[in-house]
């Protein structure tokens, strides 16, 4: 009986340190996921490859030690994928700081993850698939000091208009649903399905805000010590500065940031004031089938006061009066097609207030 092998030393892997995955028996492993800043409220990343050299399905027992118990109620479902967009959820049981799982892994290679994976290579494939002018132009905005590329996609409205929408994903690297939402938008626009509804809008898309953070398995930041781009501005950070320069160049009227929180039974919407928020929720309700959406938590401070946007959104609001919106779409109970659909429908729902 050949032993199973697990490794996080992959694009998007976590933990990448080999000593954080410990084989305790042929089919038993102890995994200690990594967080770059120790923030338990963002420690939601686990991404490992599983290799099963047997020619048939094998049992795998896992102890995932998250180091603290506080948020384990959001960490007891993991997904197993074998390539493509099929992710099967498995539910474990919580024991204090640890989550215990018994599952069956198929022969060959599979992938185990807390949120369905979307790594740097997949993003580069998406960029590679886009031919110039169809309908995007793409440009290289920035190369990180680790050599990862930040691409900007631009789709122009057919008329020159005042709606300039900036769409971003993966500001927080663990939040893979943001990538699928953005991919849904890109594919929808390539298919030309919504040309009429978007004809008065210029749309810029940054599919992967933190490419190092995604590739290197970070949770919240592009790397240890980097700013949280949804909360902070740091002009001494070259990546952050590149985004500030872009915002000053395109002067967005609307900034749409896709996030993926771990709350299971609610979606979230933030940073709009009361009426635009309610109108957007109403439009989303018309666009998204009831079985595909969750009750919205509205991010408002003290009844109807909108919460102040910070980080790059705050910068765009302050310098260019951009209206800002963050949406939180969790994976729980959803598949890739659901998340892609949410991405496209969310963009369409904000066009009237952009
Ligand atoms: Zn987030």
C-alpha cells in the first residue's frame, strides 16, 4: 500500500512550509495552515495537493489545526476537486482549535481546499485567452518584485459616457469567489450577452489585486507586511502606488470590489448610502433566482448612515468622488456557475447608480 502524499508547495498552496504538513500514518495527516499576519478573522486558507498512488479510491484522515478555535465554525467544510470546476464539499467535526475530517480521495491527483481554488496560473490563463479588442484591451499595469503580473482589462462603452466602473477581485487573497465572480463578468462580456446594458459604461477590471498573495498562499495581504488594500493606503508600497496612479488616471465614478466572507447564510453589501443600496438589493433580487442568493447583510452604521469606505476605495471616493460598493459572496452551498452568475449580475445591477 503506497502512502498518500500531501503538499502545499504549489501555486496558491497553504501551508507552503513542508514542516506544517505532517504525516502521522499512511493515511493520516496533521496540517497547520499558515497566516501571514496572525489575524484569525482572515485565517481561512488551506490549499493542498493530494496524490493517491493507489489505482483506486483511498481513505484520508486529516487533523487541521488552525491554532485557535474562535472561527472554526467557518472552517469545518472543505472542498475536494479533481481539476475543472467541480468541487465537492466534505464536512468535518470541530474539536477546539482543530477540525477533523475523514474523506475518500480518488486515484491520482486531487486538490483539497477551504474555498474552491483559483490560483495565479488560472488568472494568467484567463488573461491569455483574451484576444485584443474582443471586447477587452489588456495592459500590464505592474510587475511585483516577485515577478507576478497585474493586468488591467478595459472594455469601452460604445458611446463616450460618464459611467466609469472599476471592478476588482482578490484584494484579500483567500477570497477565491472574487476571482470566479470576475471571471463570470469577463466571460459574459466576451460572449457579448449584455452589450446593450453596458453600452453606456466604461468598465475597467483588475482581476487579481494581490497576485503574490494568491500565489504564495496568503490570507489577507499581498505579502507579510504589505497593506490591506481594502483598508489602508500606503504610497510607499509599489503595488498600492500603482493602484493609486490608476485611480487618478481613470477617475472611476464607481468602484466595485468583490469579496468572499465566510458567513454561510448571508451575502453582504457595503459602503453605499441607504437608497442606492436598497435599489441595488432590489435589482439583485430581480436578477438572481431566489435559490441562488442569500439574505443580504447591509453594511450601515447606525441605522441608515453609510459606512465609510477605506483603502483604495476610500482613496477613489476622496479624490474622485467615486461611489463605492463591496459585495461579500460566500461559497457555502454554491458552485462555480453560481458565483460566476453573481459576478455578472452584480455588475449589471450597479450600472444605474454608476
Ligand atoms: Zn475581503
